[in-house]
C-alpha cells in the first residue's frame, strides 16, 4: 500500500525538505580540504534542531549520526569520521529531516577543490540522471518509468547503476512504499498517483556496479574501489509538474 499524502501533509514534507536543503547549502561551503565529516555532522545536527526539526537518520536502525558523508569509493551511508577532506575528493552528503512528524530526504555530491575530469563527468551525469527520473514522476506513470529513465542516462555515458539500494516512499516514515530502483524496464511496478511522495536517489559508479558493506555495518563501498556519486530529492506527484520538496 502506498500512503497518499494530503496537501497539508505535503506542506510539512516541504518544510522538512526546506530545512534539509538550506542546511546542505551551508554544508557545501564547509566541504573544503582540512575540514572533517564529523564537523559537518555536528553543524548539521545543530542546524536542524535550531530550525525546529529533528535529524531523521540519528538512531535509525542504530545509525549513529545525523548525516551520511561518503567519500570517493564510498557509495552511501558513510558514517562521519575525523578524517579530513583533501583536494580531489568526491564527497556525497545525505541528510534527512523530520518536521512535525514528516520526513524530507536529500543528497548531493560535491568536489573538494579540483577533481579529475572523469569524476567531474560522473557527478554531472548522476545529477542529470536524477532530473531524468524526476521528469517521469507523473500521475499515471509506473515507478519503473523513473527507474528506466535514470538507468538509460547513466549507461549511455558508460557509468553503472547500483542495484542493491533503491529510492523509496517518504512520509511519516523515512522509508515507505514504493521502492524506487534506479534500473528496470519501463511500464512496470506500481502506478504513481497524485499525492504519492518518493525519494529518487541514483547511486552511480564510475566502474563496476558491484558494492559491498564495510565492517562498520553501514558504509557501502564500490568493490573495485573506483569513485561513486549520489544525488537525491524528495518529490511529490501532483496534477501538474513533479514538485521537488527538498529545495532551499
Ligand atoms: N537517504 C538515505 C536512504 O534513504 C539515508 C538513510 S541513512 C540511515 O537510505 F542512516 F538513516 F539509514
Ligand atoms: Co533516501
């Protein structure tokens, strides 16, 4: 069952999403050589609480932090460490905010200083693939129309889509139905209706799509240790255009 959201409920998700997006704007200025993921995490938790929200991730299935910070070969769910960023790193930051019991979920990938041309392209194609997916987030479409649009864009540029992790419904819980894979044939899976709210979150690898989980039980890394990128927005299906709810 996909729990459809009312106008008012979507309004609360939009407020959660706004706190998340505004926090990310601040965090981006702090992703510089010498700063650490733990410093970002402390800033984010304080920022979220100061703006009337709660961090969605902290305590979620035992997760210990407010942010996921995933560097280079880390795909997602990186637990913030005290290891400083360095020039050339690719840094993904994922944030979830609860506002009045509703979640907003988003992620971006940014460069530390100057990065290689191939990392640059990986970031661009991953971001574009998210927007190709969002374009399909329309009433009457199937979930897999989003999946297929993401996959096609990524593979056209010879990158690969991670299969083991998927996007998801968003609402009173961080992860609701439906699952939103980043690969698949069009015209399959649940049909999107007005009031469906989903997080679309392509995870794209430079090399092989294969991933594993590190010994810390959370950090997902590429098996070939080549870099990975991740972008995420929370989207509402409306009568008209898809609405991005995670905007500053
Ligand atoms: N955006 C991520 C997701 O949807 C964040 C989850 S991190 C966790 O999976 F720590 F909360 F699990
Ligand atoms: Co998510």
